[in-house]
C-alpha cells in the first residue's frame, strides 16, 4: 500500500515538473524589470530553486536592490501568484514596505507560506515614488508546502 502511494506521489510530482518546464521553455519568462523606469536604480529578482516551508516565514524569496548612489525611500513590494493549472489554497498574495534602502544596498523578503497543488505564474513588484515600478516574473510548481521556482530563461 505505501509503495503504491509513494509511486503515485512521485509520478504526480514528475508530471508537474515536466509541465512546468515545458511551459517555462515556451514562454519568455525573462521579464526582469519589464516596467522599470529608464535609469531607475531599483531592481527586483525572484530567487529560483526548491523551497520547502519549515516555519511561518517561508514563502517566495525575493531580493530588492538599489544600484544607485542615493537612498530610496518608501519602497512598497508585493508578490502575487496566479495558478495556471491546479489550486493554490494559501499564500497567493504578500506585500510589505521597506522604509529606506541604502545606496548600493539590498533587502531580502519572503512571501507568505504556500499551500496548494499547482503550476503558477509568480509576479514580484517593487514600487517607489522616487524611482517608479519594477517587475520580475517566474514560473513555480507548488506541491503541498514545497515550491520549485524555475529559473528565468532567454529564448
């Protein structure tokens, strides 16, 4: 009985990985800073890899960077997940504010913990009155409390 259950789980996971990689390969997911204001020092990046929630702060990891020579104030950030196939029960939207991001500095943030079984589009946004908005997008495969964030690829 246990062997059949684990085989079914493994086959399901492989199916999600194959579908997700195929979708990522056929879509131009390298849209980092797609709406970035010209010469804006504000950048955002979704960290790719495998992540399993072990406590309440584990979610989609992002890095917000100030590449400029002056501090950036009042940066609002958000992470949203839109399921393409399957269901996402928890963690579909997270947001927060960074009061001050020093020149040539960065801040790491994480979204809310996730729960679901789906292939999802991930959109991370950072916005400041001083610099405008910047966006990064990626694909993710969510299996229970684990997520595989696929790296962005150029096509």
